[in-house]
C-alpha cells in the first residue's frame, strides 16, 4: 500500500498496479533481452504506440490482461509493421530491463504523467544508471528522484509551455480568454497555484490554447 496521501485521481486503482508493473517490466525485458531491440529504440516505439496511451488510461486489457510479450508484439506490429518471429519465454527473474519497465510503470501511475513526458525528461541510459543504486530500494526513492528530474526538465509551467507552443503573448492570451493578464503572469511564475483556479478560468484558458483543462494542471 502506498503510504503517501496525494489528492490525485489516478487512471486505475492501486489494486491493478502490480500487474501493470509486471506487464511493462516483462515487455522491456522481452524486447531488449530476447528481441535484441535497444533500450532507446524500444522506448521510442513504446511512446509512439497506442499501447502507452492505453496503459496511461488504465484500460483493463493492457494493465491486467495482456502479457508483456503480447504488449511487445503489438507495439512492434503497430510502429514498425513487422511480425516478431522470436521464441517467447517468461521472465523468471528481474533483469535490469525488467526493473526499468516495472519502476517506470509505477512512477507513471503515481505521478499521473504521460509516458512521453517521463521519457523526455529521463532517457533509458539515465534509468540504467539509477538501477544500480535503486533496484533494491523502496520504490518511493525512485519516485522522488524521478519527480526531481521531470520537474527540472519541465521548468516552465504547463500554461507557459502551451502558450509558447501556441505562439501568443500573455496579453493576447488574456484578451482572448478573458482571464486577467495579472493572473496569467502569476500562474506562469508559480506565484499563484493554477491547480486552485476556478473551473471557468481553466476552461477559458484551455479553449483558447486548444488543449484540455487537465493539460494545464501542474502534477
């Protein structure tokens, strides 16, 4: 049982967490150690596939139904258009690759972040380095380190990042959304918590920027 009490609605219940971790751990192990796909390449394939989104969303088939091997076969077929013709075997012990998939699955559930965001901030090589000091430690130590790495990478708030991508100034956003310029400035400076903004303000900002309200929330 996770001991931290975070006010976050997660995609699926903790009851299914261990199965999701095992599935992704097995997937990484099979892809890297049996199929000889490099860790970096498999991460790219996984993030580009619909499988990562379905796991993020907590679809039962993907967090509790499919095996890691099934997941790899689906990812390779979808992203590369090839059928794997490699003997299947179960992972009987935790390899480094298994631990990486297992640990990242936990962090995705715990943080609510997208896999694409996680792997932008932390590469497969970074995770390999973490393995040596953390694979026998409490998983929360891994989560704390990942939090620090992700927050460092995404130094800008989601609002500023999305506004910049959209290509408008703070003043333009204020005019189009009806949210005051001062509020937008404070949100982007982290001097005002956007997570506590009114639903109406979030809706107006999200509609203007062409994103969802959840995209503006800071994890």
